[in-house]
């Protein structure tokens, strides 16, 4: 099992990020659904029960979601050779007990042999907390820390000028641009950090190391691209309330089903 803690510093408050993350998730889902592929929402409802996860002993009420990501053509070729077409999907369960969130991704074909477990804690600091997830023993020894600077350059295939933090300045907040050549994370106000702890297991003889490394690389890419967009959409989500977000989510269920059935295929990205 690989364990990586991604630390993503952002120029916003923890309270603002709660709205921003949900807004961006809904918008990205719409952008990436069509032609039989994309996001299917099965449940989006409150939960009020403790879970085995240690942090949910403290954060045991919030919003539960269950989704299916229909991947189809959007996975590497060698993965499609291994799995049947019907298995090219990821099932996601998420418990959003903000500021703590837990997401578990599985594949119906691999079952317990493939699990991506993401625990996220949102903290008003600059990514300098030593062990917010309270790891101990072997987990702490295995943990790799990766800092993600959303202003860093991305692959040409991922780049969009409208999603470039180096080019964006918020009209509503005055935040930005964020320059990759300057240590903006040290001085920006407000500031917060997403501490995303990813535990990832893929058990398949001969492919385990290759696929585990591929998945973790893709997680880093997805986190970077998603948060670049989230920041550059500041003027769209800033000022929205949680009531506004829940209304958006309710409307999205029918729209996503319609687009997945009848829309054109699009690029695909996800976040926890």
C-alpha cells in the first residue's frame, strides 16, 4: 500500500473553501459527462452516524454521497486490456463532515484488491502542520509528503489559459495572480491548506507496482488541475451560500443523467 499526503495551499479561508469545493465538483462533473461516460449520482443525503475512521469520531455528521464514475475510454490502454468493458468504472462513497472529509473509491471487478482511500482535513495554516492525520507506526513511516503549488506549470495537454492562476485576478476579492516564480504561499492572506492523505492499494501480480505508481501520479495531477480551476472560478462561487450549493447539486442529478445518455464524450477529471 502506498501512502501519500498531498498538501495544497490556497489563498482563501476554510469557510470559503467549503462552498468553492462543492461548486467546482458540480461544475467539473458537468464538463466531463457525455457519450455514455462521466458521473452518475446515486445518493446525496445527510448522515448522522459515527464511522470506524478515527476522525469521524469527532466529525460524525455531514453529507453522504455515492457516485459512479463511468470511465470507458478515459483510462490507459494497458488497463483496458486487463479489464472487461463493463468493469471500467469507479464507485465512490464520500462522507463530507467538513472540515474533515473521507472518500473511498473502489472498482466492482477488483473489489477489495483495489481501494483508494482519501482522508482530507482543511486547516487554516500554510501546510506546516506535522501530522494532522495523527498517523502512527508503519503508516507514519510509509507516508510521503508532496506539496502542490497550483501556480506551477502543468502538462500541455492539461493547460487552459482560463484556468491559469498566473493569469487570473479575482474581481470580487482582488486575489491573484499567483506567480510560480514567487513564494506567494508564504504571504497570501487569507490562507488555508488541504491535507489530503491518500492510501492506495492495487493487488495484481506483475502489475501492482506499475499501477499503484500510475494511480498516485494521476491523483497528484487531478488535485493540481482541480484546484487550479477552483481558484480561477473564484468570482463564480464567491458569495454563494450552502443553500445555493444544495440547489445546484439537486439540479445536477437530472442534467448529468441526460448528458451521460445523450451528450458528446468529453475529457474526464475527478476530485474527492
